[in-house]
């Protein structure tokens, strides 16, 4: 995951939201480590001033799932 340019690693939810809100552009997004679930990522997307967060994890078969 470290090779993905939108990946920000272990940053807090608040820091991620500040980064996205600073862009002011709908559709801006970033990927960060989940603070509450080890091994899970959070996809955070800015749309109309609100941050939508989706948990992203790898399944046992190696595919990716978002919820």
C-alpha cells in the first residue's frame, strides 16, 4: 500500500479531514490506516463539504472489499 500516492499511512481521522477540506475539491480522496481496526484502511472522500469514510480490507482470497 505504501507505493500508492494517495496513501497517508497512520494519520488521524481529524488530520485526514483537514487535508481533504483544504483542497476544497469534490472527489478529493485519501487512504489512511484505520485507527480502530488493525490491518484495515480507510478511504476518505470529500463531497459537498462532507467527508465520507469507507473501510477497505483485503479478503482471505486476496481481493479487496470496501464497506
